[in-house]
């Protein structure tokens, strides 16, 4: 380490694992074991974020007995990470992405409202048609019952409606006298 103050290397072969995952035999060792055994002071700090919002550890290793350098480097990396997060949130790219997301949300909301309106109209139409058919059926059944009981003489329009309902299978055929 004559030419460098700090070695920057990964802390693990993958991003951080979920809580309790370190008991998994496939987990393996961290890259800090060698530094612990040889007396090189090492500090692990968050160097980034992996998918799933899991932290990526960066290990900073200094020469033996130079914990001060390892800790100073760790502070610089952490501050750079905080500054990066702040700068990213203030950039034009970030503002454009937020605006586009808002526009997409509004477009989706309008499309959902239009689809809901169209669906409501379709259902209302189907219900209205069903109600008309049901009323005609009930009227025809009532007239047919009255006719069978001899209480009412059916006119030709009623007979035609009754025959139409029988032909479509809406009601079973009535016995003819």
C-alpha cells in the first residue's frame, strides 16, 4: 500500500441479503475476512442501491494501524452518496421524469373514467332491454293465464306477442284450445 492510501473493494459478492438470509449455507463469506485476519483496518459503507432497494456495500481498506484513513475515506464516500441523492432529486432529468409520471397517471385516470362510463352505459342498456323483455313476458303470461282461466279474451296483438315469446323460448308453449 505504498502507492495508495485506501483500497476500494466490494464488501460481499452480492447486494445485501434480507434479514435472516445470512444463515443460508449458500450465502458464503464476506470479503472482509481477509482484512480481519491480516490486521488491515476496513470499513463498509453503502455505495449504492440494488434492485429491490437493497444496499450495496463498499469496503474501504487502509494500511495496518491507519484506522483514521479508513474512517476518513468512509465519511467521504457516505457524504458523496448523500450529495448524489440530493443532486439527483434536483436535476432536470428528475423533474422531467416526475412530470411524465404525473401526465401518465392523469391519462390513465381519464381512460379509466371513460371505460367506466362506457361500461355503465352498456350495462344500463342491457338492463333496460331486459326490463322491457321481462315486462312483455309478464304481460303475456298474465294474459295467457287470464285466457286459460276464461277471464279475459286475448286480442290479436297479445296473441302475436305470446307467440313471439313462445317461438324464442322465453316462455314454454301454452296449450291451445
